[in-house]
């Protein structure tokens, strides 16, 4: 294929879209934690489509198990096929395949829930979890989404972004607050991330949820980019400083081990240089 043909294909990529398939996928994306169930009339209104079209899409997705009827039979909710695809996706990630054994080992050693988390836009998503049989349990599960700017592990995942990139991701003047510790602005968040990046780990008590402490460290790929955060969740106020130092060290060491499995080689200095406010990535 010559270059002219490649340009032609790129310019006309939208010609290959299948409208019905696109509508069906967009319809599935309307369901969320906030919109657990939706009716056909509501979906027709959102997409400005005839109800008959929406009913056909819903019937197809229901037949394939991607949607199911909610209680009462009028509304729809996500079906088991979506969950199955989600688990298949997680199982296909090199990160989870390589990292899960180390995650389980760390959880058993620290006797605390440990997680691997990735970033999806403004949110973090839990992709792997290991928890020992202890009285303390974490409410998060695989698939849980939380705001990146307001969580310890989100701070780990945002620390590669420049100030310009953060402003593009969070264009609002004030960031949504989830606790007294939530940064109020992008500038405040950026300064926090710079300190996190230089420290090499993030530690917070009650940062997102009261009575919960968390320690997180970055997992980097072969290019040195943060691709995940490894974290441990603890009950706030129940760990003395000497024990906390051990936890921080082991979290950082395990994150470095997973990074090594992803072919990350740290700089000779062993230090990550902080990003400057005006720097480009």
C-alpha cells in the first residue's frame, strides 16, 4: 500500500463505522454507577432516536446478555455479558498477569488489602485486588472507579502529567471536594504531585475516606511512564510510625519489582526528576 492510499484510509476512517453498532455501544455507555437502570423512553430522549429504534437495540442487547430487565420489567440494567467481558479484559492485561502474584504476596506479608489501579481519564479503576482474611476489609472491589484528584492512588497515577495537561484534564476553576484534604485547584494539585513524584510514594490518612489510610507507589513501563499504582489500604490510626516505614518500603519495593517485569529500567541516579510547571512531556 503506498502512502497516498494510507492517507486516504485515515481521512475516510469514519466511512467504515457501522451506525447500528455504534448506537448500541453508546447505549451501553449510558449505564453507570449513577444510572444503574434506564428505560427505553429515557434512552430515546437522550439519543433523540425513535422509540422503535431504541427498542430494537435494547432487544438485541438483551438477547445477547449485555442488558437485562430490572425489577418491574420496565427498565434495563447491565447484564452478565458486560461483566464477563470486563473480566476477560482484565485477564488479558499484561500488568495484572504479571503483577497479581506479587500483589498477593505483599497482601499476605502486610496482612492488609492490596490493589493495582490504572487511570481512565479523570477516574482511577481497580483492576486487581488481594485481601487476607482479617477483620479489616476494604469496600473497593475490582472495577471500582474513584476520582483521581481526590485519592492517594490517583495522585500516583497523575504525577506524570504537566501543569498544562492537568489543566486540560480538569478545566474547572475549583476541583470537587471529597474531604478537607482534597486539593482545591489544579495548581494546588500540581504542587502536591511534584512533591509526591520526588518522594517516590504517596501516603495519606483520611485523604478520600475517613478512618482509612493508604500508601501508594508507581508502577512504570519500559518507557518510564506511570501505568499503574500499587497501593495498600489500612485502618487509620492503628499503625505506628516504625511499622508504617516498613509498609512504605515494601510497597515501593513491590511496585519496583512489577515495573521490572514490565521492562522498566530506572535512571542511573535512581531518582525521578520532578516536572517543571511549564515543561512539555
